[in-house]
C-alpha cells in the first residue's frame, strides 16, 4: 500500500502541486506515506509477536517450568 501511494505521488507530482497553492497537498501526501509505513511496521511487529508467542507454547507443551524459562 505504501509503495502504491509513493508511486502515485511520484507520477502525479505536478498535478498534486497544482491542486493546492504552495504545494501543501504534497506535504499531506508525504505525511500519508509516513503514516502508512508506521501502521505497516506496527502490524508486522504485532504479527511477529503473536506467532512467536504461540510457537513457544506449542514447543513447551504442558511443561510449565520450560515455558517459564523460555
């Protein structure tokens, strides 16, 4: 999604600059790119944590001592 927004901003930069005086819309697009990248990174981290958390429980089975040490 972030790459799509970047591609759109690059290909339509002249139109975006002409839409609002002073190029303010271009800065809004840059802020949108940053926000999409942040959300993407947070979602990736959340998925990684969720998967790692589940795998530890599966590996340890019913052994609570092993789970606590891991």
